[in-house]
C-alpha cells in the first residue's frame, strides 16, 4: 500500500518526464501498480483509514507520482451524494484525449496535488468536456465522454504523464482570471 513517503514531490525529475506507454498484457508488476494506485484512493477517501495512515485524500493518483514513469493513473470520483454512483472510477492506461470542448472549466476551489506540498492559489483552466480513450487493466479499450468534475480530474492525471503540474496552467499575472464562459465547478 502506498503511504505519503512513497509519493514523489515537486522537484523530482520524474514529474517532468514524458511517461512511457504501458504494454499489454500487463506484467505482474504493472497489475500490482494498478491495484496499489486505486487502493490509495479508496483508503484516502475513508476518513478513518485516511487518518490512520496519515494520508492526504485523493480522487486521482498517477504512476509518475510514485516514481513510475508509465502512462497509468487511478481515478475515483466520489458519488455526488451518499449512496449514489461514482461518475467515474477506473485505472486509465495509455489515455488519449481524442476531443475536447472549446469551453473551459475550472474548480472554484482551485487545485492541489499530492506531489506539491504547498498551496498554489488560482483557477486551473481545463476543457469542461472531453472524450477520453484509454485501456483498462484487462486491456479493454474504452472511449468515454466526461464533463465537469470527472473531466477535470482526468485532465489533471493525464498531465502527470506529460511532464505537467496543475500550477503550470495558472495565469501568473492574474491567478483568478476567468473568461466569462468558463464553467466554474463546485
Ligand atoms: C478535488 C479534490 N482533490 C482532492 N485531493 N487532491 C487530489 O485528489 C489530486 C488530484 C485532483 C486535484 C484537482 C483535480 C484532481 C491528487 N493528485 O495529485 C493526483 O495527481 C481531494 F481529496 C478531494 N476530495 C473531494 C472528495 N472527498 C470524498 C471523500 O474523501 C475525501 C475526498 C476529498 N477533491
Ligand atoms: Ni497531481
């Protein structure tokens, strides 16, 4: 199981590397990595377990953040309300954004990152809607249309595979600048 000590922090070159494609069928090592990446999210989203293991809660975790420069990330977007269905939960492998809306969206709270131990205030403009193509751990190909929160999370994770961190997108001069048709996501 990953703990905070396993999470690579900003400044480590692995976070600024282009990650490698994952090959199928998954090696035993990659299968374990996928399990561990998802387990981190599940544990961190349980308040009791999160506290017990001293984790920072997460809704996504990319392989480069645990020092593995591969195109794999777990995403666990919580159900909007108790007992509801998660809008998107999977381990995305070799993800490609095949199309993206002109309209931008951003989390009203800004973003953070388990690999960045500081607050970086500001809106992180991303595409509000994307069509995402990826493979799951079984090598099955998926093509999904995501919007708002799940779309934001996936873009944050895919950034980690392409040497990008969330604050790279924040407007330096005006961190809270927003164009009038940007969707603000709670
Ligand atoms: C938005 C949010 N970001 C949390 N952390 N940051 C992360 O997930 C980073 C990735 C996210 C940052 C913005 C987009 C993607 C991790 N990253 O660096 C991976 O690359 C949260 F923890 C969180 N939630 C809300 C839902 N809650 C359900 C119950 O459990 C607690 C949980 C807390 N929402
Ligand atoms: Ni991150």
